[in-house]
C-alpha cells in the first residue's frame, strides 16, 4: 500500500480572473466595450433619458409585492400568531 501526499490539495486555487487567460479575457472585453460605446454613443446616451421613468415604473410594479400594497392579502391582513386572541 502506498501513501500519497495530499497537502497540495488543501491550498486554495487562484481565481480564473487573475490567471493569464482571465486577464486576457478582461482586456479583450474592455477593448470591445470601449469600441462598442464609442461607435454607438448616440444610441446609448439617447436611451438614458428613458431610464428614469421606466425604472420608476418597473420598481413600482416589481418591488411592492411583498408588503400588502393594494389589499392583495399581504402580511398586514393576516392575524399575528404571537398575540393571543
């Protein structure tokens, strides 16, 4: 029976983003993002005008679901189990 040294398995491995391939990927994505932004700047900056009203609208619809807004049987409409009747 042979014994194996498993001490190298306990050391944490480096992340992919700090490897040579990860840094190369980050570089290519940064260059591609810069080129896309410079070529389509008018479209991107023109769409920022609509971000505030649509952002408020979506936040109103999707973030009011959990606290009983609108009388849909939220937590305020249910009796509290801790208090005696």
